[in-house]
C-alpha cells in the first residue's frame, strides 16, 4: 500500500514540476525581459541524454522556432487549454490521494497495518535531496496551493493575452474618434484604426472576437487589467505562505508572479499615459478660445443658456474623451490620488490651464479700469468640422483625434461706463452667448469697477459652463475633482504648488477687494459701500448657484474641507467690514510708509514760548500764567511726528463723523483703533530703524526726545478732545450701540507714559555717552600726578595739561550747545547742559580736595582756572539775560557751580576772609570736612588756623 502511494506521489510531483516548467516557459517566451532559467541545468542534462550526436536539443529547436516564426492565436489558445487541463487532472489526482490518506487515518486497523507505519514508510522511502519530488505526505496541501497559484497565473496570462491583442489596435478609442459630425462620414470612418502600439510586434487588425460591443479597446483593456490585478492580489496571498517543500518551486513561483505583475504594470502605464495625452490633445486652451475634440458633443450645434446647462443632443457616453476619463477613473487610487498619471493630475493640469486663461483676462479688466472704461467679453460657441478621408488601410496616431470639434472663443471690448453696450451681430453659423452686460446693468452698477467685477463673473460662468458640458461631458465626479482645484479656498497650510497655481478663488478675492472695495474715505463712499454690499451678495450668489449647479462647488477640497460655503460669498456678505478693515490697513500702511520712507532729519519749530515761572512765594509769581503748565514749550519736532499726529487726527475725525456712525456701525471703533496703532508704530519703527543714529548722534537723540514729548503731550488731550464729539453721537443712539461703548473707552492717556519713557531713555542714554566722552577728554590730561603738582612753588607741565583739559571739555560742551540749543526746549536743554557741566566740575574739584599741600602759586593758578571754568560754563546755558542772570541760571541747573565758585574764591582769601565768609554762609555749598582739608593744605600752622579749624569741627 505504501509503495503504491509512493509511486502516485512521485508521479504527481513530476507532473507538478512539468506544469510549473511549462508556465515558466510561457513567461519567458512572451516577456521582453531577460530572466534566469532555474531549470536550465537539469533540463539540459535530460535533453542531452536523448541527443546522441551532441546537436541541438529538442527544446532549443522549439525555442528558436517560436522566436523566428511566432505562433498563431489558435495555437496559443490550444496551449492554454491543454495547460489548464493538465493542472485540473493533477489537482484531481492529488485530491484523491489526500482523501484516501484521510480515510486510512479514520480506520486504524485497515488491512491489519497501522497508518502511522505507512506514513513513516512513505517518508523514509524518499530522498530529501531530490528537489523535484514531493518529500512528504504533509506537503500535499502545499502542493494543492501551488496548483491553485498556477491556475490563477494561467487565468491572468490569458487576460493579459487579450490585452495584448487589444494593443494591436493601439488601444484605439470609440468610433467617435474619427467621426466628422455627420452620419455618413461616421459610417465611412468606423473601420479606421491607428498606428500599432510600440509594444506590439505584428501588424494586423484586431478581430471581432477581441473587440466587444459597447466598449472601445482602450476601455476593454483597462477593465481586463483590473481583473488581472484582482487575480494577482489573490495570488499574492499564496506567495505570502511559508516556503515548504521545494525551494526551487518557490523561487520559480515568485518569478512567474513578478513577470505577470510587470506585464500588467506595463500595460497599465501605457494606458494611463495614452489617456493623459488624449485628454491633453482633446482639450486645448488658448489665449482667446478653448477647443474640445473627441467629446461627442459637437455632433450638433449647441445653444448656450445661462440659466441651464447646454442642451447636448446625441449619445456622448462613448467617445475618445470619455474613454480617456474612464481609463483614468478605473485606475484611480484614493490613497495615491496625486501620484503618477492619475485622474486628479489630469484635472489639476486642466485647472491650471483654465485658470491661467482667466487670470490673463483679469489684466484686461485692470487696463480698462485704468483708462476709466469697463472691459466686456463677447462669447461665441461654434463647432468646426475637421473631416479626414481614410482609405481603410491608413493608420493614424492614437492622439490625432478627428471629427467635429466645438470651441468657445471670446473677444474683449472696452466701453465707457456711461455708454450703452451694443450687441455685435454674429455669424449665422455661430451662437452668440448673451453674457455681455447691457446698458441697464451698467447704469445700475455703483461704479465702473463694480461693473467690471460683474463682467468677470459672467465671463467665468460662461467658460466653466462650456467646460462642464463639453470637456467634462457633464459628469458629476469630474466636475467635483476639477472644482476642488479651481475653487480651493486659500489656506496658510498650503505652500506654492501646482494646486496653488490652478486655484482661481484667490484671484477672485483679490479682484473683489481691488475693484469692489474702495480705498477712499468720505460720506459718499460710505453710503456707496452699503449699497455695493447688497449688489455683491446678489451677483456672487448667482455665480455660486451656477457653479453649484455644475457641481464645481459640491466636491471636497485638497485639504478635505467643503467648498460649498465659498469665501467669495463670505467676503460679499461682509464687504462693509472688509471696507472698514481696508481703511484700517490703509491708515496703518500710510503711517508705516511715513515712518520708513520719510527723512527723519527734517524738523520744524512747534510749541509756545513759555516764560520761566518766578520764584515761588514772590510777588512776581502772582503774574505767572496758570495755563503755562499745560503748554508745550517751543522746540524742534520732526516732520514725521507731525505727519503721524495729523494722520491720527484725520482718522479720529472720520471716527466721530455722524454719517459714518449711521452707515457702518463698526467704522468709528476701527478708526479709533487704527489711530492708536499708528502711534504704536512710531514707538516700534523709529527707535529700531534709526537706533544706531539715536545712540551715537546727539541731534537724533534730541529729535526723538522732542517727538516723544510732543506726541505724549498730544495724547494727553487727544482723547478728551474727541471723546466729547463721540459722546454727542452716542447720546442719540441705542445704549447697546458701538458708539456708546466707544465713548466710554475713548482715551489716549495710557500712551503718555510709554512716550515719556522713550523720551527719557533716548536723551538719558545720550547724556551718559557724553559724560563718558568728557571723562576721556579730561582724565587723559588730568592725571594723578596733578594732585602732587599742586604743592609745587612754580609752574609745572601738569598745570598746563589741566588748563588744556578744561579748554577741550568746554569746546566739546559748546559743540553740543550748538546742536541742542535750537532743538530742545529751554528747560530740557539747561538740564542736559547742567548735568554735563557738573561732570566737568567734579573732575576738576576732586584733585584739589585731595591735594595734601597747596602752594601759593598753585592757589593762584586754581583760582584762575576755576573762574575761567565758571564763566565758560555759564555762557552755555540758555537765557537772554545779563552775566549775572547767566550765573544764576547756571547755579540753578549745575549743582557743582556754586561749589566751584566758592573754592575758586577760597584760593585767594586770607584766614580772616574765610572766617567772615563762613559766618555769612557763603561756603554753604562746601562741606565742613572739605573746607577743613583746604585750610590745612593751604595755610601754615597758626593760632588763627587752629581757631578756624575748631569752628569747622562738629561738636
């Protein structure tokens, strides 16, 4: 029993190997790819045994004959049937053996022999190294799967054979391809075919058994390839099983599968490429027209109707264009919609061409508006009969689509806004599309720019209706795909790409903003904006309804959002708010241009001449003007700051206008916000743009300081000035109105501290830098040796260096005085100069107050030096009075001025004089310790010195 089963298994193993080898031979014979032959060595050894004289083997002769002479379709069909018959017989016999073994397992005492022993005997009787035989009874299920795999491959190969036959027609499309638009010509050209596919090897016409009724070869081929994909997908599950039994069979199975998959991919790529090229050749978009061929919609003239789709007669279900769409649609994969040559890519390219033509026409509208005219387009739809006579034996390129084509052409005419638009008389062979705006429509438009936008929407509607009816064949799914690219809403998530290039909505939004939202600000414009909003809502609504009817607004966008709620309608419904935002942006941009492009050097005098207040408590103080504290002192302010304040006032005037508040309720609050933002821009831009100059040039720092003081002073009163006007308007309105809320928050006082801080920071930083420069001028000459040199009884070089240092410092201060005196206010200038003068005085007082000994010549020199310093410093201060007044002003703003004068006088005084000044309080600016040190360093030991020192010693 075991021997009989063993023989049957061995026989089946050889049959399966032969079937696998036969399938592999078919792959090699039909494939253009050079592949390795797994059975080569073993087969050659077997064939050589039958070749006694060493000549060509039988297999070599068969392969050479197939290569030289090919084979017939009938022979191929016969071979396929015989192969499938062999597989069925092997499968049946293998099933019988497997069922027999299963029945033996159920009967453990069958013929007195244990089934386990039979199986062990079968297993022990095989040679594991024989890679061509079945090694074990357990391999039977795997061999069954192998046979199933070969059957699937045979079925797939048969279908690919049909696809290859269809390729000999060059995957020709429907007979409408060569139709001429007339029934007689269509009948005459039905037999015409095209050039052979590059993959084909023989020139013959496809027979009737290949071409089925109702489908073109291109569509049939696509359908067959889809069936092959489904079969190969099932076969993939077999390949995923673990490789048991013969590893050679497993490798061979993988090679067979790869060959089938490669051939299917080749046909699929060729079909997709031909479909893409066919769409590109059939739909041609030019500068002044769009033509469609091979759609089947041009058999009769089409009368366009704006309120309904074109009435297309005739059956357009089968046409070259529909075949191309059908092929791409059948191969579409939603997971990779934009990868390779797909329907999405075809629609994306079509969207790019269509929107490119529309965008080019927008330039026509712009140029017409620049001349005060309105651009109008006359649209003409006509069919063109491109008849080609074929002799039945002539072959054409597959993309050379003949027959009637239909085209839509347009021509622009610029008309004056006040003129009547006439209708051009058209040719009797054409249909004039009534999309031009008539006189009534133009006169009803508030402006020429509004009429231009209406004309643009009509032009786009006409064009897309034509595309829907003839290019897309009124197919909803195609309209959805094209619409998602043409009307994709703008999104910050998208970068510049082909999708962005094909999107039209961004340009429409920009055109609506430029043409329908005015930039002027006046009561007439405010009323017109309100009127335009209702008109735009109606016009955009009609446009969107037309696009929705054509299914361009019913699909999903690239990012998955719905296009039904168009951003066009949103902008139309909020055109008043868009105008408000446009005005706000215009004001901000105007302020920004002022700050960036104006010359900040230019200044002019502003403010009032305010007298210094009299001494508090004196009789003269009764004559002081009480309003002077609220006045801006005269100074130089940049023209930029004045223009900024003028812009703010103009904006606040619009915000407090009665007509604006009644027409657009959001306008006043937005204008108030814009005026504040312009002031914020000043604080942000000027210190940044001119930061280097402000930090290094004294005049720049002074101008920025004055600008900030000027704007802070204006902000202190600006809110109160316009709040009164706004409150009057709010009193006549509802309590919940925006004007009521604005009247409660209208203020600019909160901007005063930031401007004052910026003023103090800019001027304070400059003064600190000048202090450093003065220190460097003086310290390099007034060295530590100068303190010791004050004890010398004769003039030394250190004294000359000290005098030079004083002259350099005074020269530097005079230069600053020339820069600041005509820029800063009088008080600010005096404070700044007093601060710098104190720096110089401290540097010259310190060596004297630390000197261990002061000789008489040294005291004479220091007396001269201090008096010269005091006189020169007093001349720097801003006053119109006498020398005595100058000294008083200097003492008021320079803290060290009186101290310098007192010590200077000390240098030439006797002890009695010092005692008398001390009793009169003239040394109040000098500390007792400092005065004691000067007495000790200047005078020798005596009773008067001791008495004076005792009087200076605190008790």
